[in-house]
C-alpha cells in the first residue's frame, strides 16, 4: 500500500486496476483476499508459478517477428485461475493503519541506524 501511494504521488495519472499474482503467498486465498482488501483492487491468481522463461521466450518471439502483438501473446499464455474482488469497507478500515505502518518503518529504520553505531 505504501509503495502504491508513492507511485501515485510520482505519477498521478497512474491507475492500478488489478494485481496478478504468482508464487508462494499467492497460493493462499485468504492472504490474497487480505491483500486485495488492503490495496482496494482485484487480485487475480494466475495458473502458472514461473513466468521468467515464458516471458523471455515471448519477448524473443516478438523481437524476431514470430509474435506480432506482445500484449495479446502474453495474454494467451496467462490464464486467470481465480479472481478476488476487494471489500471496499475493509479497504477503508485498512487505510487507517497505513500511516501507523509508515511511522513504524521510520522508527525501525532509526533503531537499526543506532545499532550500526554500537561497537562490540
């Protein structure tokens, strides 16, 4: 949420429409629901766990002219397993905690800086 807030300040016209997720944490529907509620955008769990090689192959195919449309080609290989919609009431609930989280990160950063100065 903090990262998205920073992005929105830097690029005001940027609109996040959804998050597509893969990997470890994405296997939990409960965790995906919480993240969807916190960010206020839909979460789409994709049907694959690894996209590095696939993405590189699609880019190579596009660069060599095998694929004419990069977005459509990528969409053909990316299938949504399920989609979770955010609960906007929960989004508003979580937004109150973002500022506290920012303060917490700042305090922890200051503590780590002080710990760096301790000589043993």
